[in-house]
C-alpha cells in the first residue's frame, strides 16, 4: 500500500510540475495576461478539470516553483540550530538555499523568471504568497525569541527578511552576472537588525 501511495504522490507531483512548466513556457511566449487555464491544460496534455485539481488559477500555476522554493526555505530555517538568533538562522537558510543551482545561466527556470520579472499582473499573487509565508515564518521565529513581545518581534523580523529576499531577487534578476549568494549576503547584511 505504501508503494502505491508513493507512486500516486510522484504522479501528482509530476502533473503539478508539468502544469507549472506549461504555464511558464506559455507566459514567456505570449505574456501572462494572454494565457488561459485552458491553454495551460492543453499544453500539459490534461483536462481543465485536472488543472483545477492542482491549481486555483494560472497565477498559482506560474508561481508553483517559487512556492516550492519558499516552502523549502521555511524547512531550512526550522532546521537551523536553536541557539542561533532569528536573523542568523534566516541568513544561513537563505544562503544554503542559494546553493541550489540558481546561478546556472543555462537553467530554463532562471531565464523564464527573468523574462516575467516585475510583470504587474503577477504582483498580487506574489504578495499573497509572501504574506502566507510571512505568517508561518513568524511562528517559527517566535520559538527562537523570549519575552512578552516575542510574537511581535518575530513578525517584524520575518517581514524584514522577506522584503530583503525580494530586493535581493530583484537585484539578482536585473544584474545577471552576479552570483545570487553574493547578492543575498550583501542585502541581508544591510538589513540585519542591530540585535540580530
């Protein structure tokens, strides 16, 4: 039974990835405003209903890769040693994730994200995705803090960190020759709270 469940989950992940790839490819070719859920489903060789089983809309399909990376970042933060300050844990997690091959100029994801970077119709979905992650990250950081205002401080640190990540991503996407890790390290050093 476990093998069956594992196979089913792998098939679901493969379908979700195929829809994401189709959405990205079509958005780069035609612009995100000019693609439809039907076109994405057709490109991935699935039905409209199947698309709806995986994503709530084309924006969600387009940002699936980003969502996976944000989820991975949250996992990396949780894995950092408990004695690290929140900012140090966040920084180490972000730098570890930057090692995942994002700087490879041959990487199709990078080239497609650069072409879609800053598109106004995608901004609202990106803000929503970051807001959801911010809440989860603040909850994780609260465990690293003490005092009556720990939850508030955790929210501030999480929001500052995610804003810094967005700035680093924009800098990196706009200056292709610079390694992501270097851009991240510089931006996070500038944004670091005085008390860590």
